[in-house]
């Protein structure tokens, strides 16, 4: 059994016009929503063996804030350049190449690809994943390269507005 948590980064700021897209920070709302979702994931008993994040500031900040609330050491977050500007094939490759001993994996990335990826794997349609939205999936298989829609079960689809 493998579990995958697909997390979209929190709300980012467009305030600083001179920053590149890669360097955009979280907006105040994002800095509140990420810990909230981390708390909700912890309450569900979610504790990934590994978190892989896009290197973009807004994604890595989200991953760090969520990890802190789940008592996952932020120093153990793996940054993967492929998650920034990725398409669904890139995301699938990142997940399929996860170490075999990892049973529970979280990836933190960007829309529209993160929503498309959730829909690629889920048997149920996931509406556009909002900022800091997360999809939890389990797969009836023993290897990451065996995951797919045919052996997936949607565990949950959650986002901050469910708590406001």
C-alpha cells in the first residue's frame, strides 16, 4: 500500500513586481492557510515518510509550514527542480522514482499541473485544487511505479475554506 498527498502551494503575493515568479513569497493568507492545513493533516494522522517540494519560494514555504505542524523535520524536505514548471509526466516520474521504502509521500507543487495530476491518478474528479488544497490517495500496490487510477482510492480532498 502506498499513500500520496498532493498539495498545492499556499496563496502567493504579487506585491513585489521586481521578483521573478520563482521568488514570489507567500501572501499573509498563505502564511495562515499553510499551518492550518498542516494541523488538519496532522489531525487526520497524515505523516509522510518524505516530502518533495518545488524549489519555488511559495511552494517550499508552504511545505515548510505544513511540515512543521505535522512534526515533520523541515530539513528533511527534498527539493526537486522538476516540480517547478512541471507537466503531469514530470510529476509522475518524480513519484514513481521515490525510494521503495517510502510508503507515504507528499509532493508540493503548482496549478494547473497539480490539479491535472490529481485527476490523472484519482478515480473521482477533483475540481480545480485551490491554494493550499490537498488530495490524499492510497494505492493498492507495493511499488511507486505501479500507481495508477486503476488501483487508487481517494482518501480525502481538503482545502482551507472548509474551516472558515
